[in-house]
C-alpha cells in the first residue's frame, strides 16, 4: 500500500475525471473535454465537430442491422440480421461493439449505456477523435464521400422508399432492393469522380428524371427497330453503344441509366443503393489503417490522461486489459485465427513508425530513409493517414521489424502440389516478397472480381453481356454467380450473359440468366 500511495502522489494533479465505473453525464462531459484537449492541443488532430449519443443494447443491435447508419430505409434483411445478432448476443455467443461512429459532419459517435466510465473514455478517444480525424483527412473519404450531406440524403432515401411502398406495394419495392443489394459490391466507381451528394440536387434530379428519360432513354430504345437490317441499323447501333459508354464497371450505374424495363421510381431505388455503396467504398479500402489510426490515438490519449493524474490506476488497468484484447493477434495455428487482425497490424505499424521517426536503426534508415530519424511523430503519421490506403500503406511502410515481431512469412499455395512451400522468410529478399504479398491481399483489385458490362445486343434481343476477367484463372463460385446473375436479369428486364475470360482472351465459362419476374 505504501508503494502504491507513493506512486500515486508522484503523478501530477489530483483531480480525477471519474472515480467509479458508473458513468454520468457530468463525468462524460468532463472526460470528453479532457480528451479533446489532448487530441487537439497535444496530438494536433483535425476532426469534424463531434456529437456523442448514448444508446442502449437494443439500439446498438438495430444500428448493426442497418449497416451502422442512424437513419435508413426499411428492408426485411435488416430485421433478419437484427434477430440473428440479438439471439447470439443474448446467448453469450457474440459481443457488441463498444461504439459506432458515423462519417458525417458533425461526426456522430454512439456509445453504449452498458459501458463503464473507463470504456466510455476509451471509445470517445478512439471514435470521436481517431476515426473522426481519419474520416476528415484521408484522401479517399475527401474524394468519394460527402460528410456534410450524407445524413440529409439518408433521410431523403428513407422517405422515398416509404413513399414507394405506399404507392407500389412493399413486395414490388423489395424486389428491386433485393436485386440492387445483391450488386452493391459492383456498384462503385473506382476511377474518376462523380458529383458529391447534395439533398437539394438529389430532389431536383429526381424531379427531372422523367424529362431525362424522355430525352435519352426513350429515344435510345425507341429508335431501334425490332428486326433491323444490318446495314441500315449499324450507324444507330454504334451511336447508341457510344452513349452507353461501354465497357462500364459500375453495374448498378449502367442498369439505372439504360435498363429498358425499369420504371422511374425503380431507377431511383437503384440509385439510392448505388449511392450508399459508394459511400462505404473508402471504408473497405482503409479498414486496417482506419482502425490502426483510432487505436493509436486512443492509446496516446489515455496514457496522457494517466500521466496528468486524471485517470486512476484501476481505470488504467481496465483500459490496458481492453486494449490488449483489441490488438491481440492469434498465431496461424491457433483455433481463433481468422487472418490478420486489422487492429493489431494497424496499431503495430503506427507504433513502429513512431519508433522509426524517433529512434531509427541502420536497418530502418535503409528501408525507410524518408522518415527515419525526422523526429516529427504526429506530422509523419498525419501525412500517412491522409495519403494512403491499406495496400499502399503496407507496401510503403511495413518494416522488417514488424514482420519479425508478428512472425510474418509467405506460403506458396499451388494446386498441383500436395504440400505447402514456405516461399519467403526473414532475409533481405524475403522481406520484400512478404511485403508485396501482404499488400496485394489488401488491394481491392486483387480481392474483388473484375466484372464489367461489355456489350448490349441492340439488334432486337437486348441481351446484356457481362465479362469477368479472371485473376490467376480463378473462376467465380457457380452457384453464387448464377444467383447474382438472376438479379441482374431482373433489373435489366431481358436475358443476361456472363463470360469468364482467362489468359489470352480465352472464354473459360459462360452463364446465362433470364428475368425471373
């Protein structure tokens, strides 16, 4: 006890932000203000304004079911997900996140009322300042999302879907949403830039859709005869195909603009799903960096508050226990292993950059000469957080030190071989190969199948032709491909064909689907 008292008295300050595990709104306000002071004045973070909201377990489960958004349209799949997660949680098979944070301006940070006061401090530091700073400053979010307009747009979408259900029936609306949801992974623009979401613009555009369809869509299909003569129809067909801008990687965009079968309100539903998919696209590319940034920020802030005497030893132990669980990485032969923990890898790399910037080794100077020993920890990290995504971050900053610490190695998995081959170990050449291999695992171009609209038969059948350019000759799962292709046909309204194209433009497989309704 004497040693503990001596340790406590040696720390500066004696005004604890909270003295028990029970939270109160006064304690939350004091703690938030202290966290904000460290985040802004010590770490020099640049977040959006923050709105912290307390929610119950059921509200957290509800947020889970609707992909974490505070307002969203209704769909049967959300209720199904809610029922499943609630059953698992009540039986103790699944825990809940301590928080959910929304990429909006102001940034909305939801915290659970079941959290202890220490956990409330942790999640406010993690989400309200770590994730918030990343959302505001990373180039992908700045380029592809509209933090100021997303909540208004979701309100517009929710009201529009509800109005469609009243006018056209729930089953008709669900038919379109089911098909559009199945194509969300192929509903994003990976290159180029579309206009930002604006509630005023969206309402105006919805009102002008009929006029747009009259001038473009109707003319496009009306001018095509059912059975044209090849010579007479070719100029019109070529012009129509040029209007379609083929090939097109964004399947829902193409369907929304050119489907011969969709009604105007159905096109609007497709557009809503497409915009939501685009909003989440940067998050898929920055999961590891985003969590690494937030984990590093909460670690720095909570340690600083402890050094200032504002958090007790008991609270600090609770925090460290939770933090250790968050960044735990099971070994590859552990039954709990399911790949690299994004919190573990992200936090380890952020801490490693801090070490390289302040205490570099000769190896660090060789591998990362541009940052080794520059002394500016937060300046370096903020530059990294702003200008990279997961794959490029790993390719640039994964050091041999982290590879050794996390015991990373590369295995060559060849179908024709009955054994695995360890292809890269901890030597000069091995470090480079491990880094390249790991970066490729986070590259969306490597993870997601390259499927594009390649052609439309404008001569009469209106059949839509999609191509899948196989990566390493790996085909799609036939059952999944046929199921999703059926949804494409439902939205297009006519037959759809998918061609799997391998090396040397060889067609490896072909699937066909017709509208099911």
